[in-house]
C-alpha cells in the first residue's frame, strides 16, 4: 500500500514540518491538535509507527498540505489559498477586517519584511487620506464586490463610518512599521486617476469631490516623497523603507512576506482581492524574480540625486493634467 512506503512517509513528514510555524515546539503542537502524547508523535515521525489515515486527512486539511505533490513530486504545481472563495466580501467592513487579520502573523513575528512589486500604489498609502480611502473602497464595492448598498449610489465620504476609518488608521500604522522594499513605476496612480475621471464622467462623482480627491493625491505625493527621502514610512523608525523605480519590467501586484519561521507570497487577483501561497519552491522562485526586479530598478531616496525629484514631479504632473481637464469642463 502506498501509504506504507518509506518514500511516502518521508515526503509526508517533510511537507508537514514545512507547515508547522513553531519549529522548536512542533511535537507539542501536533500532540495538542491530534490529542495524543508527545512520545507518540515522536514515534509517528520516526516511522516507528505512523499517522493513521484519519490523522493524515486531518493534518492535510488543518495545514493545507498539498497532497498532490507528495504523491506525484510534480515541480511547477503550486497550491494557493483563495480567501475570496471561503470568505466573500459581504460589506466594506468585512474587507477591512480581513486586511487586519492578515497582519496577525506579522504582529508576533520578529523582524518581518516584505518585497512589494506593483503597478498600482499599495492600498495602505491611501489610508493616510480618509477621502481617498473612501473613494478607493467605493470603487471596489461598486465594481468588484457589487455590494447592493453601494452599486446604485453616488460617491460620498459617508460611505465609511468613524469606526471603519479608525481601523484604516490602524492598518496604516501596522504597515508603516513594517520594513519594506517596494518597486513602483510612474504609473502607480494611473488606475486611480482613471477611476476618478470615469466616475466624474458618469456623474457619480461631482466636480467638487473630484477636485478634492486630486488635491488629496497631490498631498499624498508630497508625503510619499518625504518618506522616500527619509527611507522610512514611520517617523519613529529608521531605514524601514526602500523605494525603487522600476522602468522596465511589468510586475502586476506581488508581495513577498518574509518572517523568521515562514514566508508567503501574495498575488492580486480581481484586485483588491488576493490569493496567497507558502509553497517553498515558489517562494524561492519569487525571491529570484525579486532579485531580477532590483537589478533593473533605480533606488530612490537618499543619494539618488535628481532621480527622486523627477519621479515624484512626474506623478504631480499627471494629477495636475487631470485636474485641468476636469476644470475645463466648466
């Protein structure tokens, strides 16, 4: 029987150990969830005895183990978690709470850091400006999540209540404390600018709100430039932000999260929704890809000379052009 082979047992143990977070207390963790003694766990993993089929099925489900890889040893097959399938967004609060949930592991991990390659400004920066936060969430609720409470409504800053705004501030605080290496292009605002113009043209965004949003974007660009020159997103921390201008490669939206005991790769899918994986081979593949991105990008901030000013001046210019276009309609 396949389950009885040494090869299968070794493959299963390897996959299981890769999923356990607390490597120092792995036996105690398995003992707790399988309701058996620690000595029994050691025997099972040494193959003196082994996990029963029921225990294996439980562990596969509990740790999201890719059983296909154990059977086939196929390279290039990666298992992803899709939160949107299990927890579809029912309202804006659901999405905000899930973003907070994703920081749970980072909050307790030592020295976590991320590499973030994106064609659109990471959503966390919009949380610095309440009106921009409202607008971005309005767009997602209306066009992606199709929420009944929003789909037929015009834009309003009343879309998000005070409690939700406080959670967005908390999200920004968590993100601002996270060490990040980010790879942007001068197109990071293009989608938002297109969204502002689209909803202005459709009559769902009035002129005053459109101009206010563009003014907020201008102010946000100033803040982003200050962070870049200071190499930090948080005034209480130093050297926790490195921004690179990516002029060559098309990146999509990818986030590689590194922690002491675990790494994850997040990919946007029907943005702002995402999928993620902790597949070790795919993590290594992603790390190599990020090295290539860095090799072809320009580090902005301290020591970059005029490169930083040129980058952010170009962003200001795009905002100004749309502002003039909207104002010229009247």
